[in-house]
């Protein structure tokens, strides 16, 4: 029997706040620090590991976190989710994104169909379509092969797929998996579409229109923009466009598209990279096999998240430590810092995933909560960030918990030796050095050069950014966010907070405003 | 006589904390809200205006902020800076980035030369060089014109120039100012350089190596990577490279470069976009006239920052409101939200500018301060962000002050009408709607759909992103950060917090580690 309780009503949460705080600089120094790095590590999928040695925890804190996981019934709630209960209570929907990559529990039936079978069917349809495009069986009207795919979508239909594409682009080029270049149009700013169109050959481009409802204003506007460009080039737009949408949307059966692939209401936009939303563009760019490997990595990570033993469940442990940092230690933000240029937009995706899921002030029953919830998430790849905002992370007045990601190998396999080491070694040396610098600091008589340390971080270490490890990374963070939502007793799967702005924007465009909104509209020449 | 005092010792700061807090939702409603939007606006350069109607201030708070500005001697401290006093006390240096765009006060002499004349001379040298490249007078060894310029630099040598290039790329294409495509290599991850090189024609590329000291490890490593690529293509690297550095650096007089252009120790990396660091790449990409217009916009904004009347000094007012939000209202982060795809990387530049300048815990005399300083800065362009992290901004448990930027016109001048409005109108309608949604909220019986409001924002409104407005925007934020540093009594011009990581990384590469660092190094295969 699952009970949904607020975090601050849990006995184990009160106990957690009484556990002695860890002096991170102290425990990470000397042989004790070395032992922590060896022991405080949890295996992940695709040969990765989550290392939390430099987090502000010790065995006592971990014991308390285990109790919290148990009392909050994290394992049971995850099971309820993947077995098809209505976890998205606000919108009265199932939450099934994990089902796009594997069957974790019972068969889930909704809308009269086996949903796992439905998602697999869509993947197969996409695979067939992509294979035909690559083989030149589906072409433009002149019978020429498509060379570019352009995703038109915003939010979850943009950030995740874009981050995944960028993460695998160079890997695919190196491994002979690169089929087509992908571009992305998202912003309603007309310069976004115009800018992208100025860099591509529309006659050889296929456009993927992504909108679950088929009513997203930005996306429909950009579709129209693109259709104008196709028409101006003397092309038949319907030969250049496919749709990814829900079966009930106006786009589903329109003649305006070469094909339509389906997702459904059980997959939120920010969780949709492994659905047709990511599947179409990634299968076209890299081939269906690459997308399948990506899904397999995610599925393996989803399975690990079922583990009742917190010490063998990286997403659950990451979630628990994050809540400890947010609600007991009082840190208001978290930085995500991948030491890999391939993951340059991964933090932007996590920013949506996390902040849109858990940036809420009411619990899943609509009652205000008395504790803080989702933190601000931001980040840039290392070593770039070191030369930018790390100053504040090291010596600022607020402590910002850090989430590092590092890989032993690069993707392109070209490197250079300078001062006795490769660039890849320098990259890895920097992330190792940062963890210890943040944790241990270094005393200096000159206060300006003094480092207090005590700044907590974790690191996920992998072999290389490739389809499987990328899928696992994505699933890890999705599951972390899910577990944190359970702990905070939130509905992590709706986003009512984005509605008011939409309503007011419509009013502005209809010139039905008064007061401040009217004057702002005038100032902006609307 | 200037006295440098900590914020919490100022009488006016104590008074400020006693001023009645403003109920933002209340004051922004109805006719009162309309009046605020009309009146709470300060003109900026290039036809822009800073509107703070939706900030949590009223005439009483503004009066207190004026007193604070006076007691903190903000105008006098700015004058001391541009007249050449040693404001960067930690490194015992002058702070002269404003001098790259105009003479604000006395002639400043350092290293035996008039520094304004020195910066102008470098601009002229760059202009001559760029004009010769564009005219085909400087070519590759085969006598062919260069078509691409690639900046190799990191931190301030990357983020600012990259953000500026992206901001003007489409404007230049539209206005017949586009001379060469620019690319950027920054990360020590070898996949960054390899990825960029895979997209360009090295035989027709000119590389700008940017390092003030001539010793930045990432940059020298990437230079070597690029030289290998040039050599492998059978090219003479010295015919393809120029240097931007200080006159005393090892790069300054090397035969490895076609030319060298100089900056100096009085310009910090994050303040260097208007020096040769931005000048070389932007003059090559868009022509020297465009760069000159950009400088003129910045110079005009710098002049406004001299105004003793806070109500006519947008950077000073912005700075004061930010400190009020941070130190009295207790908000820990700030989001920068440009409603312009051209400004997609402007927030990343501001993240460095702000967090590296004011993310400090000791004052300019090296004494720990008892108050919080620089906030976390993050942001993405709208409307993209609306479909991402705005959920937390609207309904999260923490209040995040917002800094909107909007323009009446787009750059590319192609648009489409959907549902009776253009994309540009939709873009502007959205930013207007967001300001009011954040400020006023909207009550709903369903708590999940309830918006409390009371979330403060400002907006800078301009005509269009063009060289002059971009220069003005850049200078506005540089000057805001400077004034905040004065208020917090920090040295905003050094960055000792980045040193420890560098030292430890060198130790890892030399295999001179023990404890936790040794084990992490092993885990990462270094």
C-alpha cells in the first residue's frame, strides 16, 4: 500500500536533519579520502559509475538516507509508475516514458492497446522510414536523396533531441554511422527559422514537425515559415515534411505530411527523447541501429533504478543526496558540468527536465508544501566553465553542489601531446583536480588566495560518450528527477506554471489588454 | 576622497533594509501598474531603455537606493577607475576596458604610453589587416582569399567574442556586412578542435590565437592541434595564424604568426570583447566599420554610467536594484532572458562576466565579508525558456529575479502571419505577457493552477540587435557588474578562485598526487 506524504511529515527526514554534518575537507584528506573514492561508487549501465566520495555524506548520513528511501517508498512508487498507475494526478495520466525503452513490469494497457507494443511499433515504423530515406527509396520530388533533417519543435521537442544529436554527431562521423546532418528550429523569433534556412539546402531537406497536441503556437508558426520557404523554392511542402504527434492531433492524418509517427499523452515533452520525438530525428541522422543502442542504454539504467538497495541504485542515491543538500544543508542551486564537448547542450536539457518537473510549490494533491523543492540547474562543459563561472563556485558566498561527468576516451580519436600529455589526459586531469580542489580547498595566508573547500560534488565516470552511455546518462537523470519528485511529494509530470504566460500573450495579440500589459505592448510596438 | 567600505557598514544600507517592502502584484495591477510602466524607465544608448516597473521597488525604495549610491560613492569610484587609479588592487593593476571604446576622463598613461592611443592604434592595425584580408591582399600561400576565421581561446577570449559574433551574424548577412564565417575552438577536449576542423576548409582559414599571457594551456594545446592539421594538409601554419596577446608575451614577436595585435594587463579576459580579443575576429568577420559601430554603442553607454543622477544612469540603477534583491530580499540567483535568438549565447557571456567578477567572499582588502555577494546567473533565449525552466520561475519555491531583453524588430526581415499576427509580434507579446504574469500572478481555486505573482523582472527594450545596440548592451552589463562590485566592496577584476584547480591539474599530469586525487586520476585512466 503506497501512501503519498509530504517530506516534512516523514520521521526519517527529521532523523536525517539530526545526523552530524560531515566536514568534507576533513574526510576527503589523506588516506581516508582515497578510501572514500574507492568505496563511494555505484555501478551504472554502459560501464559507467556514479562516484559520490566528494559529497557531504558519510556512513551515518547514508544510513539515514536509506531509511528515508524506505519510508518514502521510492521503490514502490517507481513500480507503481512503470506498472501503469495514474502517477500524473493533475492531468490524470499514466507516466510511461520508461516503456519506450523496455518492459520494466506488468503489461500496461491504455487506450485499449498494450503500450509497450505501441511504442515498439512506432520505433519500427520510424526505422523503416529512415532506412528508406537512407536507401534513396523515399526522396524529394526530383528523385534526389535527402541530405539534411530539420526538427521543428520547442521545449521537450527540441532540447533533449538537440542535446542527444550534438552528443553523438562526432561519434557517428568517426564510426561511420553518420547519415544526415540535423538542424533544429525552435524559437518563435523569426530569425531562428530564417537563420537555419539560410544554412541549408531546402530542396534536399526533410522537416520533422513535432507537437504532441498539434497546437503548439511556436511550432505551427515555424512550420508555416518553412512551408513558405519550400513554396518559394518551387517545392511541394508535403514531400518534405513528416509529423511526430499524438494520434488524436489534427496533424495525425493530414495530407500535409509524408508520414506521421505517434507519441501519446503518457509521455511528457521533457521525457520524450526516447519516444518518436527523439526517434525520428536521431534515426534519420544516425540510423535506427544507433537509436536502438541509445534505447538499450536507457533501459539498462531504468532497471538499475528498480534496485531496493539504495547503495546499488545510482539514480535513487543521487536523488537522496540532492534532497539532503537542498532541504537539510540549504543549497539553492546545482551545477551540471560535463567534461566533454559532445555534451555541450546536455545541461540545457537537464535544466528543463529538472526545473520543469520539480519547480513546484504544491504537492501532488494541490496543497502548498512548507519546504523548498527543485533547485536552479545550470551548467556548461568543462574545461570551458573553469575559465568562466568557477570563480564563484570556488570562492563565492553561496555553496553550489556540483554534478561532474567525465569520460576516459574522446570520440574523434585525434589528439596531440603537449608538455608530455594528451589533450584528453589534460581534460581528465582537470576534472579530477577540480573535485579535490572543491572538496579540500587550500589554506593561504592571503585570504584572497584562500580556498575553504567543503564544496560538494559527485562524478559520473564513463568510457566514452556513445549511444549506450548517452542513453544511460539520460535515464539516470530522468530517474533522479522522478525520485526527487516522490520525496518532495510533487507531481513531476505536469507544468501548469507555463499556462498563464500563454493566456496573457494571446490577449496581447488580440489587443485585449489594459493596465501595465497594455503599456508594455505599446512599448514593444505590438 | 574615496573611502572603500563594506556594504554592511553603510548607514544608508541599514536604512534601506528598514524601508517598507513593495507588494509587487498589488502595485502592478490596474492604472497604477500602467503608470509605473510609463514612468519607471531610463533611457539607454542606441535608442534602448531600461524599464524597472516590474521590480520590487517604489519611490521610497528608490530614494533609499539613491542614498546608498551616494554614500557608496559609486560615481567617484567609476571616475577613479576610468582616470587610471589602481582599482584591481589584488593584482595591482589599472582597469581600462572602457578606454578601448572612448576617453571618459583624464589621459591615462601607463607603461610610458597614452593607453587610449595604444588601444586605438591596435584597432587601426586590426582594421588595416582585416581590410587587406577582405581585399585579397593578404592570402594563403596559393594566393587564394581566406573565407573563414577561427578564434582559438577560452573563457573571456571565447565567450564574449562568440556571443557577439552570433548576435551579429544574421544582421551582417542581411545588411551586406558579412565578410567571413567565424568559428570558435575553446575546450581542451580534443573533440572540440577536431569537430570544428571537420566542418571547415583549413586551406582557406585564418586562425586567431588569443592568450594574454601566451601561456593558457588549453589555447596552446589547441594551437598545436590546429598546426598539426595545417601541416597534415601540406600548409605552412605561419601563413594561417595571427596572435592576440600582450606585448610581453612569448607570442608577441614570434615568427609563427602573420601578425600580432595587442591587449594588456589592464583588460581582464571577461572585459575584453571590445579590445583586440573581440576586435580581430569581429573585424575579420564583419569588417572594421561594424566593429567601430559596436564600440561606439558601448562608449555611449559608458558615458551614461557617469551620470550622478541614479534615475538617469541605467547601469547604476540596475546594479542597486540587484543588490537590494540579493542582500535585502534574499534572492540567490538571477536569470537573463533575451527574447532574441541572436542573443542565444549572451547569457553564457554574462554568466562569466558576473560570476567571475563578483563571486568572492573577501573584500578588496582581503577581509572576509559578512554578506552574500554575486548571485548565480543563468539564462536561455525566449520563447525557448518558456517551454523549459519557466515552470520553476513561475511556481517554484524560490523567487528568481529576471532580466528580460526585447527588441521591436528582428534582424532577417522575413516573417510569416499566423492567426493574425507575425512571429515577431508573437515574440514581443510573449515577453510582455511574461513580465505581467510574473509580477501579478493570477488566483485560482485549484492551487496547482494558482500563480502568486510577486516575481520581479526588468526589461531592456531596443529597436533591433545591431552593432550599436549590442555594444551598448555589453557595456551596460559590464558597468552593472562594476557598480555591484563597488557596493559589495570587492575587487571585481581578479580571479584567484581559478588557480587551485590549475595547480592540482598540473600535479595530476606530473603524476605527483596521493590520496583522493591519486585514486580519481586512476579511475580516469590518466
